[in-house]
C-alpha cells in the first residue's frame, strides 16, 4: 500500500494485518482521485478511516485538512503512524469514536466538509445510516461530494437531500459518488 500521487507520491503506508481493517485498494483510490481530479484546498472527512490511506491521499494531493474517524484503537494507531511517516500530523485531526457520535460532535462544533469518504466494514448496515446522519447533522458544505465504498449487497437507498451522480464497480467493491440536492 502506497500513496499514489502528490507531495508524498510513492510513500509506503503501514497496513493492517487484522481482518477487521480493510484498506481501500490502490487501484480503487487511484480511480476515485482520477474522477475527483482536484482536491486542492478542500476540507476532507474520512469516516471508517482504517489505515487512513484515502484521507492521506487527499492530503498528498493538496487538501487543506483531513479529519479521520475510526473507533478501532488498532486503526487509530496505524493512522497516526501513516500521518507521521508522511509529515501530515499538522494537517489532520483524528477522532477515535463510533462514526455516529463523531458526526454529531462535529455538527455541534459547526464543522463542515467539502469531501467526505465513507468506507464502513462491508455488510454491517452502516452505509445508509451514516449517509442519513451526514444529512441530519448538516456537516456538508453546499457543493460537497460524498464518496461511498460499499459492497454490491449493501446498495445505497434513496436518501432525501442526496443524489447519486456516479457509480463504478471494482470487483466486489462499488464506489458511489453523491451530491446534495
């Protein structure tokens, strides 16, 4: 696992040996950022961050700040190591918490994001509830993009205020891009 492009292109990232942490594959991350094209100056939220690879890729490509959320102590340890290895500690915030609680707390602080990655464990019924929370707690800037990595057996349901603008399939992974209506 490595950073694909940007300031720390080629930097190897610490990966997990736990089956509980499933990092976004290099080819999937590359496809996501090829579609996004430019993330300069964006405020990013990486929910269910795992190794932090997606949020770190955004930082490497010029995002201003990434907030990482994960409730696994092992994942948080890996994220910290990867941020340190890339020199991105000052450009990031790490929250060890269940996603729902972290989203609520960010909302209370008035924090809003331009780009949100949602990559929960597959088939745990976390995709749609998380999307509903993002809308409920209003943490998206007006032109924000949400990118969801999910299993084909856990499709995104219609959620008031969100629309799917693009969907791509990579093996057993679907990547859906959503915008606010």
